[in-house]
C-alpha cells in the first residue's frame, strides 16, 4: 500500500504516493523541505496506524513537529507507533538496520543517509573505502525494502564537486533507488522534480505547518 506525501500533485507524479518494496530518495539543499517532507510522510503513516522506524543522523529530529502534523489531521495526540533511533556514526547508522526488523516497521526513514559517511571518510585517501561502505549500506537498505515489502525513504544533501553541484554519493544512490525527488528553491518559491524510470516531471510547492503544500498560485 502506498503512503501519501501530503502533496496531491507529488502523489500523482509518484503514481499514488511512496511505493512499497523500494527506496525513495529525497535530496536538495538545506532549507528546501527534505526533513519536513519525510516528517509529513511519517505523520501520515502514524495516522493510518502504521509503524514507523525513523533513523536520525543529524540530531535535528523533533517529535513535536510530527505531532503537530498528526494534530493537523485531527487525530489523537499519540506517537506510540513512531520509533526514533539517533545515529552519531556510520557504524551506528548501519547497526540501526539490524535493530529495525524487531520493530516490524511499515515504513523506514533515514534522515540523512550520506552525511555521516562523508564526515568520517572525508579525506581523499578514504574515498574508495567511503564509497564501498556506503554502497554496502544502500544494498542492505534495498534488501530490507524488498524482504519486508515496505517503503524506505532516505534524504540526502547536495555538494559541489569540481564546480558542479550534484547529489552526494550519487552513483550509489541512483543504483539502489526507484524514485528520486529533487527539491530546490527557485526565486521566491520552491520546485520539486520527480525522477522515475523513463519519466521526469516537476511540481511547485510551498513550505507550511503541514509540510510541503500546494501553492496558492503558480510559481
């Protein structure tokens, strides 16, 4: 069963929402709404009675924000089905994969997927090791999505490489994800790009209390 993003146009472009048995990648610069979007998806899952396993690698997770989104849908003030694990190293991030299956989740969220790997293996001499470890991590995530038949969502940052701005650790991300959602600020508004096999489309959005919302007018 697909899970709604809370944004009607985005759901339509994704074919109904976030797909099970696959990884969805949400990436963009700071302030474009990546974390807001995954929190809204987590809130939608909680509201529908699903169990959510949320891996926070940045230390920025705030349960009250998810609770605000749950209340926005006029549901009881409870996050009992939301399990949050704080990872402070790439090894802890990897260990979370072995802890999550005992929680029998219906949705897994990793916010953010690549930050800790880039921080710990930042020297040029460590590049091959970083790529190898991250590739292994993404493979394990993909296996979990397929084995449990659930959606897995990751967020990711963008970085500048030789004067070109692109998604961090992009080769591994692209190899293991089914859908990619790029978020960006354009002028005074925001534009998202959905990339599926054989299909690319854009949507406009604004950031509000409910997360990513439909704009009141075209951007």
